């Protein structure tokens, strides 16, 4: 008589792993999203893009108004913010030299105030972007394969020790 109990156990483990794989991949993507938010926030701070903290505080994953999608080996992660100027800070933007902006200065920071009689006159025609998001994507793209390898290795060890 042939003992096929090992083969039956292997088949059961394959079925269990197949059922759990998609939710586990979602969990890995969720963790990558959290890591990516940390990276984005670090770049926003290190590149000096923090004034009021609004851009820094309102980056989220998966919420409405998000503006960027990352494709990570067949998994899609939507990250961004509903802060209107986030793309301008990242990519840079054109402005009209000579345009008057009402507001006032607090130390090195200009505060926009629509009704103010004081303000500043724009000089540059283009404000360069800091590319905080692009730099963050590059970091995550380097990190993600190793993160995913370790996570999937743990996953498969649960079913095939």
C-alpha cells in the first residue's frame, strides 16, 4: 500500500495558501503604502516644503482626491492629497512676473492674505519643483522588491515549513 498522506497534506496546504494569497498581497500593499507615506513626508520635510504643515498632514492612501498611482509589480497603490498645490510643489509651476500678491511677512515666511494692502511682487517666471514625490517613488521602488520577498517568504513558510 502507498502512503499518500504527505501528498494530501501538501494539497491541503496549497489550497489554503491559494485562498489566503490575495488578502495577504493586499496586506503587503497596505504596508508598502504606509511606508511610502512615511517616505513622502520625510522628503517634504527634508526639502523644505513645510510652511503651514497642510501638505505634510494631508497625504493619505486610497482616499478621494488622491492624485498619484504607483504600480508595484501588478499591485496598484493610490497615494496623494487633496491639497490643490501639491502637484505644483512637486513639479514646479509658472507664474506671472510683476503680479502683486497681497499678504505679509512673518520672519522668512510670506503669509497670503487676500484683503491685505501690503504684499509682494513676483519676480521669477518659473518656480522649480522639489520633486519630493518623484524621489519618494524611486526610494520605494528600490525598497519594495526586498519588502515583498521577505513578506512572501514568511507567507509561504506558514504553509510549507
